[in-house]
């Protein structure tokens, strides 16, 4: 996590750090953001620069309608979210162009080391008559196509498909990870629906494979039921592969080590096998060092089954010397950020990585010889993509409060980035509200930061209805990016005359380890007071009308929404999304009980049960006066469906205003087109009705 938030506090307790304004929007021909804009914004990600630095690959995610025919609210089939691969010349002399058009889309683009080929993962082939049958139809495979054009050809034919993959340094092989297939007898049983399943029983493991690019001969490199493989990294000579070895495939089991396998002999050598979580190996280009990250165990408690609560500490950079076989902890007390997904420079002298940095995503570099961390970017929203072979250029994606995500190119210093794409040109027509990054003091003096989106056409001195949007996690954070989408869609509300506050209370990531641990064991305590202090500050500034406040959140934000309406009557309307109401029953049903236990002194016992109940909104159902809309995916394993049902029943029995909407087939977040549209529409209607006493338009009108 980053250094504990340092702010300049004036008499009011507020500092305006950054401002993006939009004035005179009507005279400029701008229009407010609509529901369809929020659902339809294209996603741009995964910038991969060619070895020679002349081209960049990236993916674009968008809704695709059957037969390319858009018929909203009509037809037998809705659209599917697909991603396709695009290419842009880094010189900027040509427009980006789409290069793949598969019916089910493509992901994970990359270049061969010599730049002659492009690889990607695609699922192609006929769909099964019964998609629920064993096998489930075609699986994602690695495809190759020449970088100068031509048809793509399948490389792999893995029975269970391909996950992560990486080219060997000489370009002759590709290593990939694939899940073990079921025994023939079990597959046959599943086909006839003899498919009973033991909860947390044996799950198929993932293992490491290699395939020869020319002969297409595949070979399994790791095997066995005692490990499952995730990420990987080739040695420069192509003789060995470093990978992450986990104990099991359970989401709640976060134990992991780093191992090295020799391809020729398949012999395994553990290089990091401590009780701490070790992930993300990256072999240096000179072959001397393997970098990885380690999260200290600290006060994590191990249960009788060997699985512990989640250690809530900054992950540290570790450097393993392949000659001495010793690992060096490269952490620095003055560097209060987590290190993740490190990338070596070609000369093996530095490692680049991205971090959550207050309300931004920043790039840092670690100098191996100097043992020093250096900031590379400041107050930007960057997702690092890749570096050219000579290290002179980097490709990445970036967004801002005023612009959606696009692909950029820059030198290795990330200075003067040049935009290569405009994938959402309609955004130029949007009227956007002014965005400010604010800090305020909580009730105990802690400095807290958040983002305030003001209404489009904001007039100083005029008070507006305000929506408070609480992020998930709690180890997450709101960032100062483009606020249009299904979640964090503040500009949709700004176009309808609302202010939106995005607070980052204690427990959020991005503000240092102490801040991240600030709500242990204190859910609903300091974090709640931080949020309410932010509301008070915006009211004091004269922006928010204290009689027209609404609140919503998803996941932990849904928990906080549940908690807020049980503690105060200040909000006129609320929406609880995928939220927790009863922490006691949540522990026993979620797929990540250890994460819950981190905040509540481990699992429920006679000793801890008091805290579990005291910090559950369900306990205070009698106090609720705010009309509450609850939304939940019917297949949510992270926050199971019992959580909203318990709170709904408690409120309904007491005569409170509450509505629970289930979304079939959805998990912890909604992935279907009509469900996303319905989510936004219902939120608008509910908040408008109970906060303003009006009715929101149902579909595309602003």
C-alpha cells in the first residue's frame, strides 16, 4: 500500500488537489450521459508493444448483437460481451484497426519474440447441443497469425482449454497452463447427469505444458494432485520455467510458493516455499535473478485445516539469486506501497510495476543496484502494458476524468505520452460534471480522501441532491478516472442534476499499510464515521442538500449501505448491491471465509460472536427508516443469496420500504446486457422517487 495519505489541511479541513471542469456544455452542443452510454462504453485493455516498438496490440470489449442487428428489448437473443484484438502503429500515421473477428471473441494477444507472429486465445468451433453436458463445448485455444496479415491457425488442442501462456525467449515454444481433464468414467457420469459433488472436494488441478510452435507437439511438464499451477516465467535460455505452485484450487486457500522446473528432466526445485504467500515470478533477462512478491503472514491465524485468515499487509518485492540460492527482501520502510506484477527492463537493472496511489494508478521503478524505489508517473490513471525489446518505448492504457480509456505510447520515462486510439469517439459529445479530489478530517482526526463529481452546469451557492457511492473490498479504492459505466457511473447522475461523492474510508487500499488495516476489527466503526464526515464536509461546502441524500454500494459497499441505513436516517433512499447483512452467517457460506475472519478475529466462536453480531446491519433492522433497494446475483458465491434474503425478510416483517431484485445466472457482478441496463434504470428510479419525489425516465432519455 502507499504512504499514509499526506495532505495539507486548511481551516475547513479540505484541499482541492485536482480539478477537471466542463462549462458552457449546452452552448458547446454537449449532451448528458444516458443509460445506454453507461452500458455501451467500450473497454480497452492489454496494450502489448511489438518487439521493434513499431506497433501495439490491444483488446476492445463491447456488446455484439446476433447478426450484428441491434434490437433493444426485441428478439429471442440479447447481445454478448466480446473482446477482439486491434493493432495500432506507434508512429500514429495510421488509425488503429481490428484484426480478429471470431464469433466468440479473442483475448490475451501477444507477439512472438521476433515480431513475426501474433498469438491470442480464442474459443472457436460448434456450440454443443446441451451446454450443461460434460465437456461444455469448445474451449479456448492458442491461435497464431502472421503479424503482416493472413488467417489465424490453431496451435493448441488442449482438452480443457488454455489459460495463461508465454512464448519461450527463442520463439520456438509456448508454455501454457491448462486444467486437468476429468477421468473418463466421471465424464460419462456427468453426461447422464450423475453429477453429485462433494463441497470443497477434490477439484481438477491446473498444470504446466509446453508446445512446439512448428510441430505442434504438446508435452505436460508438471503433474500430480499436490499442486496447481498459476503464473509462469521462462528462463532466458529456455531451459527452465519459474511458476506459482498453490496447494489447492479453492478460492479461500491462498497458500502459494515459487518453483522452478527444468524442462528436459521435469525436475522441480522450490525457490520460495515459506508460510508466506509468494506469487508473480519474473525471470531477469540476464538469467541471474528471479523477482517475485511476498506478502508477510504477520498476525494471520492458521486454522486446523491449514488454511489461514488473509494477511493484510503490503506485498514486498523479493529478489532470488540463482547462484547463491538466496532471496533478498527488497522492501523499504519509506516505500509504503504493495509491489505487484513486476516487469524487468532489458538490461536487468530495473523493475517497473504499477500501484494504486491514492486516487490514481501510478508507475514506479526499482533500481536493483541502488536498492531504491523511484516514482515514474504522478497523478495519472495508467495500466502498464509492455516494453519494446530495446527498452526505449512503453505501451499502456490510460483514462482521466475527462476521457475514457485509450492506448498510449511513450519513452521508458513515461513522459509526454502520445495517444494512439480513440475507441469511444461518442464521449466527445458528453456533458461532464466538474470533478474534484477532496480531503477531509474524520471524527478522530484521520485525514480521508474522496472524489466529488458535481452536477453538469454546477452553480456555486446552489444546493444539489447528492449520492454517496461506497466502494467494495474493503481493500479497494475509488480512483479519479472516467466516471461512466455500470459501476462508478457518476457522470450519469451528474447529467441529471446530482452531485456524487466517492469516499475512500479507512480500510481502503492505496493509502499505506496502516490505513488499509485501519478497520481491523472495526467494520462499521471508523470507516462509517469517515464516510459520514465526508458527507458533512460536502454539505458544509454548500454543494449537497442535506435533505436530499442517497447512498449505494456493491459488495463491501453493499455491506456499508446496509450498515448506514441501520445507523442513521439521514439518507432518503439507498441501494444495497451484492451486500452483506449478517456477518455470522456470511462466514459460513462465502467462498473466502478467511478474508472475513481477518477483520473479526478469525471464525465465529463464543469469544468472537459478539463482534460478528454487533457489526451486522441485520442486528439493527428495527432502526431502518430509509427505503432500500436490494440487488443480488442468484449465483453469487462470494456473497451468497442468503445475505440479502435475511435483511429483506427482517425489513419486510417490520413494515419497512424494501425491494429485493434477483438476477438469474449472475454472480458477484452482473455480466448480462439486460441485467446491467436494469440495474442502472432501477437505481435511477428508486433514488429519484424517494429522494426527489419524482420519476426517472426508464431507458435512454437523459
